[in-house]
C-alpha cells in the first residue's frame, strides 16, 4: 500500500477503504508519511468530499491514534457537550456544574480560543491559580469526587487530529464538513463518554456563517456519534449577535457565576438550561427535556450548582473567593463608553466584528503563542431589538492599553446597526438534530 496511490484514488473521487484511511492516518502520525502527501490528501478530500463511511473510518483512525479514557468504574453515565464556538459563548462553565448535581458525570476536555472566538481554557485561567493542565490521574480523580472534570487536550488524545489540523490551518482545507466532523468527534469520543450534546452555531460570529451549512455539520456529527454507539444530539443555534452581555475571559467568568446565582441575561440562561436539560436526558437523569430543564433550574435555585462550580475551582487550585466577590478576578484599569450615533432600534450586532474587536483589545489570540489579557473585554448594554436614543450607551469597553482601544474601535464602528423599524425576533435555538432526523 502506498500513500500516493491512495491520494490518486481520492483525487479521482473513488471511495477509500477503512484499511487505506487507517494506513494514511497511522503513517502520518508516526512520521512515516510526509506532510506534503497528507496535505495533498486533505486537499483531495475538499474537492472530492469523503462519504459518510469514509468519514467514520477517518474518525475511528484518528480516535485510535492516541489514548481513550475508560471511565467504566464510575457508576454514572458520562455525558459531554461541545460547541463549535462563538462570541460570548461561556455555556460550558454553566452547564457542567448544573448537570453534575445529578446522576451524570461530565468529563470535559476543552480548547483554547483562536481568532475571534474565545476558548473555555482561557476563561478558566483568568481565575487566579486555576490549573487546566491536569494529569490523566487528576482528571479521573476529579470526575470521581465531583462528577465533573475539566482539562485541556493533551498530546495523548487524538494526536493524529492535532497534526492534521495544523496542516489544514495552513493549506486552506479547514472548511470541509467531513474533515471538521472527524476532527471534532475523534476528540470527543476519546473522552470515554456515553453521550454528547452538540451546540452547532451559525451566523456572523460563528465558524459556519449559514444555517444550511451548520445544519449539515450537525447532521454529520450526530450520525458519527450514533454510529459509534453514543447517544448524540445537536442544537443549531443563532450566533448573529454575541451570546450573553459580557465578552472577555474574566468578564465571562463573572457572567457564568451570575447565571449560577439565578441572574444573568435571558439568552444565555435559555441556552444553558436547554443544553443542561438535554444532557440530563441523555444521561438518563430525567425522562423529558421539560423535566431536565426543571432539574437544571432547581440546581441553580438551591445553590448546588454554584457550590459545584466553587468546588471545581478549588480542586483546580483556583481562588474560590471569586464566587463571593468579583474583586478577586482580574479587572481592567479603564473603561470607555461606546454610544449610539442616532436613535431607533438595534437592528443587528455583528458578532464577528465584536469578536475581532475583543481579540485586538487583548481577549484572544491570532497565533497560539500570543499572550492574552484576561481582564479586558466588553459589556453589552443593548441587544438586537432594543430601543435606543442618540448617545445611549451601547457597549462599555474594559481596557488597559490606549492603542489597543483605538484599534478595537475600528471594528466596533462596524458592529452596530441602528434601524428605524424594530427587527423581527429570531429564535436562539433554530433546530434540534437527533438520530431520527439526521439521516440523508
């Protein structure tokens, strides 16, 4: 078997066998197949997309390239959630402690932010002392004691994906649904889970701009999960404006704690409760979504979810006092009020522009080596549909550097659309994709 023959076969649109895909993935992971051949294969997959079976073979090969956790000795169903990322998306920080209050365990391996979307690990690290670099043993111990464990991806987990994604990022082969699906699911299946709830976003602040493309990706992800013997369900959600009111690592920790205290913005609460409800449903902790949402609300109202979050912070070496007072979180030195140029209604908020402005301000990174500032960010005072008068405060910028503030203003100036007519309300959760409606 030769790599060049497999590449040629895919270039011609032929279907590859499990053995051929495994040969490529294993050879590349073990440095026996060079980068230029894998790059050629990935490009061939973009022009002649992989079939579902091929995508499943690719997922399995990437999954088995590294460590797969075994949590069979933990007497609860293991359920995780994955989001494709968006501006202000901090739901993982909220739903994990909620769901862990019941007979479900959450092994959550999270990522960092790159570009205009924020990463869960970056948000957690804004808590002083919080350690995301757990050993496998510490991760398992946290799962056993708290029913909740959070850590970053290690080199042991789906190493083939890490190598292949690095190539995709520099060869314009990222935006290919089968490759995206295999990348996501190889990492999630390595967690040793029994079920997975996915939040696939579309819109200006999402990776997928169009509802149609996000729906297609959601279907592929659910099919792979179900074909791998895992209960899998996906929500397709609107990211045409930021989620919640706070954007920025420390600020998003604040807002997560606010929701766990029974406060916070309506859209963030709605999505967090729905995701929690579905996780509890897949975890057999309830018999319907309605019951799952009710359980999630009770976990917040009783204070148990907040206590679970605080215990997690303590277990990770973080300053648990952040739950009592935000003064223990990093805060920016200065604030700047961004005002409405005219009266009317907020007709739109370009989430991508807000995300880019946040990144310029210091919230995110353009390369993996960039250092982020955990204290900076934005607080939204108006959302889409809200009425505004001229000079009303649309957004507060929390910043430390005047030059970065000025640079962020270039993006912010394009972020808000003020209209004379109130825009039609768009549902936050547009679709639910389950096994019954994901077949082609």
